[in-house]
């Protein structure tokens, strides 16, 4: 449970950082391929479309933590933590070979803090790579429904009530 809590906190922090500087009339990108464009500012609202990464969408307006996007002929809402003003990278330029998704690469591209750099320096490349494999296995064991239930239970992310 402690690892699950840590993962949820990290996901929330990364998604909050991703939404920085979104403005009406400007472009935005989703950070999760297949992100639902919702009919209302409610995480359980019906999806009017599915959005793709690497596609530019127009911000219509911002209401609290919710962003209204124009996607072709559809208009709908996305929680700010699922958006970025910059297009996520689609190429893994790291020294490690992984099977990470573009979303993971997008989050990783934001840089690491001094504590993480110190950890990598102390552990060395091989042990750090093993830790990445362990983290990916832990991540694979947690479903999207588990994360959604956790966010809902603890009123985090799109379930925080920040309308």
C-alpha cells in the first residue's frame, strides 16, 4: 500500500507540473493516448471523443482545474493534470533501453531532482537499471482502475473537487 501511495503522489505531482501555463486560445497536448474528452467537468462524465498524443488541441477556456478543449468538431473537458503545453517527445534518447510508453518518457523528460541524481551516482548504472525494471514491474501490477479508485477515495487529481 505504501508503494501505491507513493506512485499516486508521484503521478499527481507530475500531472500538476504538466499543466503549467495553459491559457485560453493557446495549444495543449494530452499526455495519455486515448485520453477521454468529457462532456462535463466531471471525471465520470461521458466521453465525447478520445484524444491522441502528438496532436495539437486548442484551449477554449479554463475553469478551475478543468480545461475545455476544441478537438475537431467536438468540444469537451479534460482535467488539467492530463495536459501539457508542450508536445510530449516520441523518442527515447536515454542511455537505458526500456519499453516505456511515450507518456512515461514525457514525464521523464521533465528532469530529475538532485536527490534522484545522487541516488543514481551512488548506485551506479547497473543497479539503477535493475531498480527501473523493479519499478516497471510494480507499475504493471497496478491497473488504471486501481489508480482511479485510489484517486477517488482520497479526493486527489480530477477527484479533488477543484471545479
